[in-house]
């Protein structure tokens, strides 16, 4: 906001520049925002300080009530803001719950989650869905129209292995409950038996072909077990507060993917190599990739061509963001280049939000090997730990209320741990760290929010006072509150939900410093009390918005 005001003033005196040029002085006595004159010095062949002094004479701050004075120092034009007026403007925006229109209602598709049927939902999937849902909420908050989609692998070798294991290792017997998660265990056991056994691997190839051909004997079993997985995933989506506009599956796009591959072959865009359809992308530095095998089986790339056509037919969007792990970086570069070559509707409109894997301290997780931490295991462990703390602090609550509160806090801690790390960075998962409920965690933010609620509840009623003489702690809190809208826009522009985490943590810490040093309910006079209560109200609103953008619920007590 402050930089916007400075840009307006500079434009009024003929200076065309952007906010990136403006700086925040290292010391408060040098002002709040500084415009460096060094680049103008080269253009006009004058000393930077001379140019700064000339600009000072031209600038008429009387037209801007937010700026109290300007000063030329060391080749900079320093702007000093009238913080009582700034506070009035900022608090008014927050209390009125001003909406951001940056996205101009442009339609955006975010494709995320992507758990494969017949496998377990592990903490890698949890990072994906936490990141994807948070991005959706940030885009919606900043004015975009968001379509949530989820592309799931429901055919392929992993399904064939699972069905083989179901029939041969478990004799077609399944538990009565939690069948979807159980299928993941079947897959792991089957994979261990099959890997390295040529005869069994050949058998899996045959089962895979039969599934693609909808063999009557296998198709019914495939549909039944697929439903177990989808019901299992559906419960997790509901628990995490995620609703998809559309679920897509490999089984519904694979045939069209083969057709597009064959059409590309006829147009000489693709070529044959050992009877397989491939795209030669060597001249783009992207190697060669196979779309359809010599047996006519479509691989992921072919299916993605069918998926893109379906997605952009179903929805008219400006962009589709694919939230997929960084292991697929090359794959998406290849895919997007093929979109261009075949003139796909997805060309120039697709983006890969790459994120690092979730690793164990012992090394990389693998669903094939079974050394993964399941989402349900992590959730149950943290809920159990949290429930102990909730019971200690709130012994009079009913058991049902305690459990509900523990789930809100636990899921908040889990989501925050996944989102606060920059997407491109790997998360080294540690059980002990995940169970900590202090420090830079989701529960710390939830606690700051409940502290605001507690203060406001004790105050009963107060008048909204938007301006007052500011203490250093109040001024600092105003400065942080002022940044919320800009951080939200930057998070949307850069696909960085972790920006919201960084901001919310700074706000919670700043608020706690304010609260410890500035008596609220016991302020010196009624006006000061009401102003500080207004600050508390604004902080509560912004913290609540921040938590909602992260997909974290706001409990009324901790």
C-alpha cells in the first residue's frame, strides 16, 4: 500500500517507475519508503543527491494525507508516512472485509491430489492435497474463479499387481472395514512377490492387458475394488475440507490418448520406434518419450493427451496448474512441448507446480516397498497426542468436544507442516517434529487467534476506533496488518502458499509482542482501550483469513 502511494506521487512529477525499485530504509529515521535516484543520475548526468533535492521541490505532499514529509538524503527521496492516518485506512479496509479483485474472475483449474486407486494414501499425497487446496483458496480469495480437479490412476500395472495379490495371496477375501487402505497393503505384498520373478511379471502383463480390454472376469473385480479405493479417498477429502468439481481417471482417457497418438503419427509429428509410438524431442533438449507401446498399451504421456482434451473441453479456463512432485519435472516439460506440437487446447495454458518429496530420515519413501507413512497413521498419532493436551487444559469439556477440538488442532498442525516449506524444497519427515505443538506451527497460529477471541469476549462491547497516537508496538502491528493483501496477491501470482505461512507466523508473533507490552482491557483511557480492541479485532480477522487460506480451521479454544 505505501509503495502504491509513493508511485502515484512520483508519477505526478513525471517519474515512471515501478514498486520493485522502491526500498525500505534500514533505519526508521530515514523514513518509511525510499526512492533511489542513481539510475536517473546516469540519464541526466547529475549527482543523485542533486536530483533528489530537485524532486523534493516538485513533490506536493499536501495532496496526499498519508504522507507527512519528504526528505533528500544520500541520493534517495525518503517518504515519511503519517501512521495515524495509515492505521485508519488499513483498519477500515480490514474491518469492512474488503475483497481483492486482482484475478478479475478469470477461470483457473488446479489439478491436484492424484492418489492412485489400489494404493494407500500416504503423507506424500497429504502434502500434495494440502498444497493444492491452499493454492485454490488463495486464488479464490484474490479474485479468481477456481475449478478443482483430481486425476487418478485407476488402471495400469499397479492395479494388475493388486488384483493378482487379492486373488493369489488373500484368496479373494477382504476385511469388512477399511478396504480401500487395505488394498494398498495388498499391492505392497504383491509387488514384493512379483519383483524379479519373470514368470509372475509376465502374468501381470497379461492381467494388465485384460483390464484394458475389459475382460468380463476381471472387469467386475476391478470395478468393485476401485469403488473401495474411491470411497476411502472420499472420506479423506471430506475430512480435509476438499471438494472437487470433477474427478478424472486414466480409464476414461486412455483410449482417446491412443487415438491422439495415432493421429500425431499420421501427421508425422510422432514416429514409430520398435513398433512403439514415440515423440522425438531431442532438438528441444527433452530427449525421446514413448506414448504407446508396441502392444498398443498407452503410457502416461498418451493418457495425459486425452486428459488435456477432456479438461479443456469440459471447462474453459485461462490456465491449468498441475500440482505434481518434482520427480516429474522433465515429464511435464515434455508434455507441454507435445501440447504445442499437436496444437492442443492446453498449449501455453498449462503450468507445473513442482514440489519436493516427503522423505523419511532413513531415505526416500516408496509405495512399492511399503516404507511409507500413511496419512491415517500420522493423523491418529497426532490426534492422540493432541487429545492429551486438550484434556489437560479443558477437563470439563465433553469427550466428543475434546475429540473434535483435538482433530482441528492436529489437522492444522499437519497441514501447516506441509505448506510452510517452500514447494520446491524436500520435507524430511520426522515423527517427533510432527508431534511438536509449539514454535512455528499451525497450533501457534490457532492459539494467537483464540487469544484474540478471548480478549474480545472479555471486553463484551467496544467502539471501533480507527486512529490513535501509536506506540512502537502498535505501529509495528499496523505495518504487518497492512501487508496481508499484498502477500495474498504475491502468493497467488507465484503459486506460493508458504508466503501465507510466513506472513501468518510474523503476524502472530507481532501480535503477541503487542499484547505483552500494550495493556488492552486495562488501557489508560476508554479511547485507547477501544483502539487497541479494534487492533485485536483486525488481527483476529486477518489471522482467521490466513488460516482459512491454508485450509486450517479456527477453534474457539485451545
